[in-house]
């Protein structure tokens, strides 16, 4: 079986779910070799891309109550906030002054804000900062907007596009298995709803990313199930620009009793993702959760994108993990790993 799988990968043939599961039994150096091979088959140049952007969390008030989140506050909490448009403007101005050109806008599922608030927020940003690319609202937020407004997901997206939405981040996917979701995020959208939002977005011409947060209660089979659902949708729509696997950070969460996943396991899953997702061009490494040195190593395990400068990041930081990198540092890490750093846009067109 092992020889057959290796032969398939070497010859550029697609592997199935059963074969992908067997990759967990390969030793790490074999996996790295195969993932690197696939990486250079899909992206032949030694270019590693990155984006200069800022994560802005417009509110931390959330009714989802996910067990893995250390950031949210329940409605009525004294620590809850909603950013004013003035505060939002200041953060974006600061981002532009630091050379940023994209905003990743995400927030909690706030029970009292009307859908019009989100439309106005996008209009405010676009009218004051027309040059900014708005990468905003992951699928759970879109489902939430649909529920509070009584509009279909398609109608919600059409109205957000009209207000200035440029693309959608792949957050809220966690693991696309409903067994896992019922246990760790019972009030969040189902895996079917997550995929439906993405499919609708792709059909409307929006590009999106896809993510996976692993290293909590999922099984290996469920990791492959997740990858398979992403690959199937990509076959259908070609709308995902990148895949970003990252590890769950247990500190300060209701799952803090779980052991933190080590870097070897991270590299293993990253490599399997690169091999299996033969129709997604870019695999992003996660220096935010792994630190810059493991992220460098991840470039030898199939990664070809260093992610974002993250001028601001709150959610992972709330779980006690805080790595900060300037654009210059990112470029240095990419170069010292033997690659050529290039700034990119969300759709991976190069800016240099």
C-alpha cells in the first residue's frame, strides 16, 4: 500500500481519503520530501508570499460560546465591546501608515447588532479608505447575519458585496465534522452551512480562503474528512485561494486540559494537506501559532506562503500565544530559509 501511495504522489496522481489516512503512518522526513515535491510541482519558483494586513475584531461579544475560544465575552459582560467607526478608522489609518493594504475584519456573533450595522461598517471603510481590500466576515458570521435579517445567505452576500466586501476569510471551519462541532462549538454553523456559504460566495465571484484548526478532540479520520470536503468544493468552484491549517491553543480556554499539539504533528498535518489538496495552489504556514522558526521549517513541508504581518492579532493572543513579526522580519525569515519573499494580494497576485 505504501509503495502504491508514494508512486501515485510521485506521478502526480490524486490520492483518495483512505490513502491520505495512511500518510499519518509515514515518517516525518518521507512526508516532508513528498509534500515538498508537490509544492514545487504546483509552485515551481522559490517564491514565498506574504500579505501586509491587520486583524480587526469589531466586537468580542458572542453568543456562540465555543469551548476553544479565549477571546469572546458573553452578552452583558463588562469586558464586552463594539468598536466605534472612529476607532475603526484610526486602526485602518495606522495600518496604511505601516504599509498595509488589507483588513481582516471578524467579530463575535453579537445578538443585538442589526444587519444594517455591518453594511454601514463596510461602507464607512470603503468611502474613507477606498484602497483597502476588505477580507471580512467568516461563514459563521454570514449565517448569523442571515438569521438576524431573515435574508438568504445569497442575499446577505450580495448586500455585503454592494457595501464593499472584497473576499471572505476561511475562519470558523475548525474541523468540518459535525461530531466535533456539536462538542466544541454547538451554537455555531454546521459544516454543511460553512460549505454552503463558501459555495455561494464563490458563485458570486468572491475569492475565499479555507482553514483548519486541529489538535483538540478530532480524530485523524476527521482531519481527512475536513480536507476531503474542502477539496470536493474546490473541484466544483475553484474559489479557494489558499488553505491554512493551524493548531488549537488550549490556554485560557474551556479545553485547557488538552495537551498542546507539538510542532512535529503540525508539520505532519501541513504536509498531508499539501499532498491531498492538489487543487488548491497555496498552503499557508502559521508563524502565529508555531513561531517563526517552525514556520521556516514548514516551508520544507509544503508551505509556500508566510501569511500575514498581523499588525494586530487578538484571538490567538487571548489563548496566551503571542508572536509578533514586522514585515522586515518576515522577509528575513523567508530569505534565511532559502526563499524569495514577495508581497501579495489576497488573490495571490504579486505586488512586487
